[in-house]
C-alpha cells in the first residue's frame, strides 16, 4: 500500500524517520502523522448545574486541587476559554472589567480580520488572578506564571500540554472524591459554559461569538459585536449554583 503524506506529515517523516530536520525549527507546522482513533461525537460533555455547584463549593485537600479547580472555573467563567488561551493571556489583554483576546487555536489561521473575544471578568476570575497571577502587572507580562518570555514555540507547546494535563489530572481526583461519574476536564468546562448560556436564553449568535467559533463566514459577517453590558448580563447567569439551597457536600 502506498503511503500518501500531506505537507505536515512530510515534515514529521523527515524529523522522526530521516532525522534531517529538528522539530523545534518546524513547530507549529508539524503534527504527529500516526493515525488516531476519532472520539465519539455523541459523548455528553456538558455538566448539570448541581454538579458544577459541587465543584464550586468543594473544599480542596491540597494546593494542587485548589489550583486545578480554580483554573477549571477560569475556563468556565471565561467564555469556555481553553487552557492554552489562559497560558497566553497577558495583562495588556485586560481593560477595566473586561478581557479581550484572540483564541490561540485560530491565531495562526490565515485570516484578514481575526475576531477578538471579549470576556467580562467575573468576581471569581478576578480572585483567581489575584491568587495565582504574576504580581508584577506590566502590560507584556503573562497574567499567570505558566509560560516564560524566553520560551520557543516548542517549549510553549509542551508547557501548555503539561498545564492541561495538570488541570485534568487533579479535577479527576476531585470528581472521584465527589463521586461524579462524568468527566470534568477543561473540555467539559467549555461545553458547560455554552450549554448554560443556551439554557439561559442566549442566542446561538451570541454563543458563537463568545466561544470564538468562526466556522461559517456568512455567520461571521452577520454577527455584530454584542454590547458589553449584555456580556455582563450573561456572565451573571453562569452561576445559578451559587445558592444557599445547594449543598456543599451533597
């Protein structure tokens, strides 16, 4: 059987098999060319609010659990932000009560007019920044001490992967303590954010903008930036579990 390789696969072949190119010189162009079994599209990734409430009121047993739980909620309240987006955030992305950034996933795609994402900084997000953020808040400093300024793209790639693994590993331990059957990875935080907005009455157009989805050009041209007060209004709807009626342990 003849193996047909695309551009990225050719680079990987030259790196891994022929040893004639160094991987750090090609990143982010290169990807693994080995076949990966696709995940099921029918797997439910959104959590019910009673489960989110349990996570919110959970008392961490160690610093690692506290940190992982905080970053999970930073993902959730931050428009379903990806851990990679969190890692690349800088203080210059903050303007008063709002944070504006471009998704790291789409920043390298050739586009004439990339669409920024604006997030209302909730009380929880502000507390997480105060707790885990870099204390020197210069505009070009990363908000969180995850990446270092001198890192090359390959080092950044593996550091972000380690950060993602850290969150998911310790959230798995928390869910085990709480006897939660569903997965509670950062991916579930993103799906739960979008699902909760939909249940709260947000339009599909608003959710698409909030998540930074840019799949359909016609949809992008149709959408206008939503007013910041609307972002504040919807941000307030993300925490219905913050109620005295919800047990912190049950």
